[in-house]
């Protein structure tokens, strides 16, 4: 999106009819090859790519005032290391300039579930294959240049073609909910509430039915009056469904193939290194979260036992010595993205 698009979102036009709002929004969106030259969009694979992603989310959340600054400089949650979570990045050279995550429902639920429990429970009772879109962040110098929409593009394609996700949920500020509803065709599924883990920011729950999204996008956007500015893809239907972008790096999808592609899993040694480097306190997690993580990464059991044993001995030594040395600081893991 361009600066023009950002200004459009800031205008008090939420009461406009959907059709008119949609046309005005399309005129404000500009996605061109020149704006995205040298940027690739891919699934995060390495420890370094994940670290850069978490750092970018941390910095943006702090700048927006929805999170306190952490000494580690990262924003990390247990959801990020689940095998069912996929982190996408926009990369220029060796820099991560944008990121977003697809967090599939799991035994520990979804990040937004604590704020919108009834809405998530309803989806779960319908036995849908669903996932949450979260942790969107774009580097300040690259905002307004189409990076966020391209991140949604790769996420939508991965979710639909490679993970067979039926429904996407997202929690957004009510100030931008109309853009998601009228342009990206999400539907509101519950009331606006306070998101406690994001400094009580306002949060509106939205849903996109991926199983019918392509048909809906085609019906609305294939009309000649719905052209997407000077974008080579022509319109939003083509943008999300048909146009091939060389900068989007995903496995080739085979029509009618039942195979589900998996995101690159965290290697246990990388996770342990990450935990030690940033002082992550696994023991601060709810027991269900700990149990699930230890099922996927058995080495965490040994690490946690060693830490508990070391903490007991350290406390005894400090009492014996009469000191107040607190030792290495362990930081709790965030409950959400």
C-alpha cells in the first residue's frame, strides 16, 4: 500500500456504503514492480530469519504503544515454534523488512482466543480447519509500498493451496476493520473487546471463508471498474488467485493433490540456542503449553529440569552466603503474538 492508502485509512469514511468505500480504496492501492524491486516473499526457514522477524514485530508493537519494550528486543510466544505455525517474511538482501504469521488451531488454541473465546469455540465446534493471521509488521521505511498486501498474498496462497485451511480469523483494531471487511472480504464475527496482552488495545474479530473467497473475489473484482490501479495483476481477484509473482517463493502446488505441505520445523538445537540466547523462561508458560512444547521438543524437559535444579542450588548458595544475587534473568513468554 502507498502513503495515499495510509491516508485513506485515516479518513473518517467508515460510514460509506461498502461499494463506494471499495472503489475509493482500490484507487488508493498501488502495487508495482518498481515499488517491490529486490524484495522476495518466503517462508522463514532459518533461526536468523525467525529472530529478525520477532525483532521487527517487537519494534513495531512498541512503536504503536501496544507492547512494552523488552530488553531482549524480540516479541516471541510459544505459538511461534509450533509445527503448525508458519512465519512469512519479506526480505531484501539480508534484511527482513516485513513479516506475518499463520497460526493454525492446536492443542494450546489460538492467541486471540483469550480475547474472543466464544468466536473461536464456535469455529472449533463446527469442526473447521481454521487458522489465525497475526504478528503483521512492516519496517517503517518500507510501509506504504505494497509489502503488507504481498505478505497477505503469500499467506492466503499457502493457507489455501498448501495447508487446505477453510477459514481464517484475525483480530484487528476497529479503525481498520472496514478495510478488511469491504476490500479483503472478511466478515465480523463478534463484538469489539479489549486485547489485554496488547496493552488493552481495541480488538474486533473477523473471519474470511477461504473455501468461498475465490468465488467472492471473482464476482466483485473482475468487473473492469474494479481495476487495481497500475498493478500488473489487474485486479484483486487475479492478485490473490491467478497472477504468478516471481517474488513469491512457495512450493509448487499440484491441482487436486491431497498432499499437505508443512512449514520448516524448528530444529531442537536452534530452539535451545534461542532460549538460552534470549533468556526465555519456558516454566512461565501455562502447564498445557509446556506439555505440548515438550511433546514436540523433548530436549526442553531436560533443559527445564536443569534450570529448576540450578535455581534451587543457587538459591541455597545465596542464602548461605547472605547475598541477594538474582542470577541470570529469565523472561516470560508472551501469551499471544
